[in-house]
C-alpha cells in the first residue's frame, strides 16, 4: 500500500505497546481547503477589551490527487471532512500525546 502524506508534518503511527510502527514523511504537496471568514460581531471579554468574532465557510479542496490503485492519502481533518465520499482519504485517529500534551503520533486512521 502506498501512503501519501499531504500534510506538512511527519506522521508517526504507534503500536498499542507504544513502539513506533512507521513514520510517513510529508510528500511535499499540501492538501488544503479554501476558507472565507466573515465578521459577525465582537465579544466583550472584560476590562474594555473586545475581540472580533468571525464565521468561517469552507470551499474547494486543492492539492488532492485523483484516486490511485493501492494508494491512501493522509490529510488534515478539515480536508478529510470536505471530501467524505473519497474512500482513499484518511486523517489520523486516536492521537498519542507526550507529557506536555503535544501530539507525537497516532494509533490509527480516521475516515470522514
């Protein structure tokens, strides 16, 4: 099985015993979803401070190759949810975190 990582990060898959199964380096191509933000107001958070509030909408996916035999694509959760009918597109699932809460790997794949 060919695995193409369309994220900017190396993805590490971790076995139940904590050992590394494999590392999948970035392919150099990024799959992205177009995002548009619209300002919908402000929110007062105290001491005279107001923060802008926006609503995002998402559009076309770029950087996603056509399906290919024996190939799966690793993408962000946002990209995966934008193409729920693609059976070759996966995000990481069951993430593993270090003592500081940083994601260091995943135990499996997630489908949208």
